[in-house]
């Protein structure tokens, strides 16, 4: 066994190992030379103390080389096109959609049949929720993976998935899948072997004989799914304790062991070779643990992501990472860079959109857009209104304090408001992971139910459209939670299902609502009205180059209910004004006097005279091309 030494010596060792196990392709070699020094540096920081550091790194490079050799030609071509154009995903035509395979279409064959609809909608990115082999019964909607190389047989096969990915590519749609790399299910082969005492695999997880270490760690860790179990550990049948941040059947991997990194790198490269173009990096904040810390977003979490990124750049160039960090906005940002995750969910904008709708006050969202929207070059936000998860109120308390808002009290208000406990609320949400000890909670529910459609609030449909008008116009990749475009309502039948009853997120994970989709072209239904208005927005956006990229400049009006920003283009600007209030808002000509008199309304397709001021109806908005 050899520890890591110098870049040159370790490079030579890695190459000779790769060479001994198969041909090292010239194209691979070029990228290897580019990436190896970076990978080596990261590996030294992560695993410099390990006696087997050099062998582990050599094995990883061997894996990467073999993976490149196995990479289908069309993926090589498409990948290199993307790698050469690092802003390809910044286009105003990029639009994402996300759905569950089983709930939306039954199985992979059903998803294939939906491709014409995805095209009709204008999708260029499709995130299929976890579709891997998982335990029967509770499996966290697939986030407990038993094999990364097997599709859940009830949905189809891996070969079918690769074919689907190819068909999607032909339709101009990139396949996005989760890389659930913080944990596996307790039924994964590695977990079974670890439980059985196989020495190679015991070190794949964090298993302790008694409560000593768990107690010590739990001094500083946060409870993530307190309704499932308190703390970060669960007890095994044999009395030992295993780290499980999420559900008891999701065991956290031990990345302090380089063999775990190597094994997961193998799974990642395998998925990239099936045609997955974006990997959604699940739960990134939790992947590294150190005693005496919160065990969230530690520096090593970033080093690991960067090391995975370097490997992808060698073996599957052009493949992207999307970070899923639903944490403090300062922390969210630390994951976003070309060398780490090029894409990231924007949970702050999402949460504050809902905050603004509840308070009828846009100031906190305005402040976030002005202060926290910027990103490094060649990276983008994924902006969304709803996802398959709960809404957590992840704004920065220090930002709120500047506006005289107390973070703790405000979160309480928002939770009460959205779960229908606040008098006069329009929302019909359900609490998720209420923690009586800390008073913490999150909110579940579909967009339409949270926005007031279910309650029959007159502003309900307008709010659905308004929330999307924001997500579609702030930049990056807007992501539709499929079903929202036909105002899908909550589905309460999850409470009848013993496997789902205890996870209220199922309330917004109903089956594809056939009736609403059938009504989508009928004007006098909620589904039809919302669908018509949203598809109009989508096409207006696709025709306005100003919406590409991420540049955004705030635009303040005297009305705190009005959110305002400008999206600069070449010679023109799109001015977005959105009224989150229940009253009409009049924007006087003086406020608009910095622009030329004549503007163009991109949604209605008409010219507007700014000298007459603007009247924004309750929950109304405009996208104006101005000069
Ligand atoms: C993610 O979410 C997934 O999106 C969830 O669907 C999974 O249940 C979970 O991981 C486990 O795989 O807590 O409520 O702060 O960043 O990782 C959602 C935690 C979650 C989040 C996030 C997690």
C-alpha cells in the first residue's frame, strides 16, 4: 500500500493501472491531463492520510478510462458540444419539467408516450423522480436506492431508460436524474454486507456499537426528519446504531472511506453513460461528517463534489451537476461554480415567492433578488414554484431583520398561513415534519391548493400564474412541477396508504390528473384557464432573448406589494412588475420615466404608453420590453 505522493508519481501510477486494465483513449488522455492535478489535489486533502491513497486514486482513474471507452458515440458528441459551449443551458428556451414515472405515466413506456406533450409544452429538460430499485413499501419516493444500476422493475429496465434518454435527446430534451449519493437504502447490497459484518463494507456506513458516538455527534447535528426518528441515528436489530439523516431505512454513506467515493464514482459514471445529462445531487449538505460540527456543508462536502466533477469532466464531459441544498442562502451559493455544481435549485426565490403571496408584501423577495441573485459565470439557477418536496422557509434571518421582520415569528406565521391555521388564509397546505421541540415545521401541498384554487379564493388562479410569471422571468432554468400547469389540486388519499400516511409530501404527489389534462384546452375550466395563461407565458419567454442568462437589476416602485426587476438584453430591457397584493396597484408615470415612452407588453403583444402609468390588477403582472 502506498500513500499519495507527488502529482507526477501518482499520475504515473494511475496511468499505468488504467493502461494495464484496458486501452487508454487519446481523447481521454487529453482531459485526464487537464483534470488530474485538480483531482490529485482534492484527493490529497480528502484522503492524504490514508495508507492506500495512491491505489484508490489509481483505481478511480482506471474506472474513468473504462467508462469513457464504454461511452456511446452520440453521447460523446453531444457532451463535447455542451462542454465547448458552457452556457448552453442559459438560453431563454430552456424549460424544465419534473414528474414521477409511476404517478405521471405508469412506467417508462408511459413516459415515452408523453414526449409529444412535453414538446407541446416546450420542455428541454426532464427530471424523472428516482426510478431505481428500492425497497417495497416505504422508500421515500425512491430516495432509498437499493441499486443504482437497476431500474425498479415495476417501471421498466435500464435498457429502456437508455432508449428513453436517446429519444428525449432527439426531441431536444435532456434527461435529468437524481444521484442519491448521501445514502443508500438498508437493502442495498453494500448495506446488507455491512450489517452482516463483512469488513470491506462495514466501513461503507457509520455504524457504532453503542450510543457513545451517536450521542457525541447529536450534540451538534440537526433533526431532519423528526417525525420519523429523533436525532441522526437509528438502532439496528442487533443493537448497533447507524447514521440515518433521513428515514431509518436510508443509511448515510461514509465518504471518509475512499472506497465509498470510488464505488459511488462508478455508479455516477454508469448513469452518465445511460444518457443522463444532468445529475441532481441529492442532499449535498450532508455528505461529510465531523464530530463537534453540525455535519452540514463542511469543507469536505465541497471537495467531494469537486472530485466527482473532475471525474465527470474526464469520463463524461458536458454532463452537469445540479445542487440540491435547501439551506441558508449563503450556504446554497457555496455549491455553485463551474468546478462544482453548475446548476442549483433556488430555494430562496421559491420560498419568498410564497412568502410574498401570504404577506401581500414583496419587499423580502425584492431584497433577495437584488442581493442574492448573482451567480458565477457559466452557472444557473433552477427556478421553481413547487417541487416534490415540502416548502421550508429558508430565508436569512439577518435579511428579514433589516425589514423589521423576526425570522422565527415569521416562519411560524407562514407555516400557520399555509396549513390553513391562519384566519382568512387562502391556502390549503399540510404540515410536514413538525417538530414540537423546536417549533419548526415545513409545508406540503400543490401549487394550486396553496395558492387558493382549492379554497375557491377568487385570486387563486391568478396567484398560480403570478408565481410562475416570476419563476419564468428571473433567469436560469425555470422548472415546472408537472400537473401545476393544469392547476392540479392536493390528493388526500395518501392517508389511506400505510406506506405513505406518515409523509405528508404525498399530498402534492398525486397521479397525473387525467380529467384536468383533458380540460386543458377548454377555456371555462380552472385547468384550461391556467394552462392557457402559462403556455402563453412560456412562449413569450422563449421569444425574448432578454430572459437568457441571469443578469437582473432591481426596479423599485413606491408600492411594497409590487415586485420589480429588469432583465437587460442587447439594447432593450424587459421590465417585470408583479403585484402580490389583493388590491390594484397604480404605477405612476414618474416611476417609469427613466424609460422611453413606448413599451411593448410581451404577454399581450401590444404597445403600452408609459406616460399613462400602469394599472396592475390584484395578483397581476407585466413583462414589458422597454428601452
Ligand atoms: C432530499 O430532500 C429529497 O428531495 C427528498 O425528497 C428526500 O426525502 C431527501 O433528500 C432524502 O433523500 O429534507 O424535505 O435540508 O436539503 O436534502 C426535503 C434537507 C429534504 C434538504 C433535502 C431533503
